[in-house]
């Protein structure tokens, strides 16, 4: 048996709702012979009568009422499917996988972006992927992520563009119980203390070691860890000091077991947004990039 024609089902539902062929024709902007043809073809296809006709009124047979009831659901689903396809084409729906290097990006930076995105584009879903800067960037080429928020430096990659996003001042988090804390943390002072660093190969560790190296120091970490929240917990426990990017508005609460010290000389981390150059101009990935750039001043 051939599949149902949704236009014919829509006509049948309109007749059932309005009570006549002429009213249905007017509502659907169809000629009345076309409405009659839709019904006769449906009845022929199913092999059962769907409507009882009288000079003044039309009503559904039991079979017709069943088809009208199910037809409403079919038409609703079809309308929703077409609307979803249009919204996807317009970049209003879709899942965007965003590669991030550290949890601090998600914990400290992305929540306002998530909130603003949900308000403006509720059909776009952001899905963070914790894979580090290097793997986030190469994931753009491999297609395993759609966006990447990563730190410089980054190698040139075919078909990938890196757009500057935020500059973050790096600061030293040190246990408040350490005696004789200076006003500023220098490489010489920190090199003599136990250190908590990111794991080898990460942009954060490279940035930290370069800062020490320029002052002639090459300290070894007491522990290497990539999760900022865990690193802060270890500092609170007195296990060591850590160099971490912090927002300009960051303040430790009164009574905190951690102190935040500015660095001397300064150390700045540059975050960039990586995305494929061939992404559709109006697609969901481009809309997320636009939102990230728009929100840069509020999350810095």
C-alpha cells in the first residue's frame, strides 16, 4: 500500500473540524474539487469510507475519526520536523562541541556564555570536551570538536582560524599559613617553594616554565595536575603554590586559607577561539563564536 499523503490527511482533518467540504476548501485555499479528490483518493487507498456525507453536514465514520485523530499527531510531528529543519539551516539549533584545556575555562568563563546563549538560541547546545589545548586544536582538523578555547601559542593548522579572545593575568596562589609572604611573587621566591603545576606538554606548564626560565630558574613540580579546582584544593591544604590564570575581579573570601599574589614580572595568558574556516556563516558554530566575542568583556 502506498504511504499516506499528508496534504490529503490535512484536508480530511479540516473537513472534520469545519463540517463541510466548502469550508475546508476555503480554509486551505484549495478548489472544492481538489478537496473532494483528496478524500476520494484516501478512501480508495484505505478501502474504507472515511466520511458520511449529507446535504447539510459531513461527519466522520469510525474509521475516519480514527484517521483524523492520528492524522492530527502526524501533521503536528511533520510541522515540527520541518520547523526544526529550518531552524537547523538557520543556525538556531544544533550541538556544538567545544574543546577546552582546563576546567577553569568552564567553571570561571563559560557559565555567563551558556546563560546568554540559552536565552538567545535555546536550540543550540554547548557540550564541553576536556582534552587540553593541543588536542582541542587538532580536534578541529579531525572533526572531533567544533570549537576550541585554547591558550597561545598554537601551531598553524590547515583550515583552522584562531581568533584572540581574552587575556588573563597569571597569579600565584599560595597557602595563607606560609610565613613571610611577600607582596609580589618572584621566580626566585617561588622556585624555593613546593610547586603544583600543570602536566607536561600543556600550554599552561610551558607558559609557567618559560616565566621561570627567563629569570634563570628551572624548578621541578611537587605534583602535576591539570584540574584547576583540584590544584586550588591542594594549595588550601598547604601542599604547595600554583600559578593560575584568574579573572580581574577574583578575590579570596575573608578567612581563606589561600592568598593571591601578583607576579613580578607579570605573566599573561592569551586565550583564543579556534574554529574551522569553512563553517557556514549562519550556522550554530558561528553563532557561538559571535556570542563568545560579544561576552568577552563580561567574562574577563
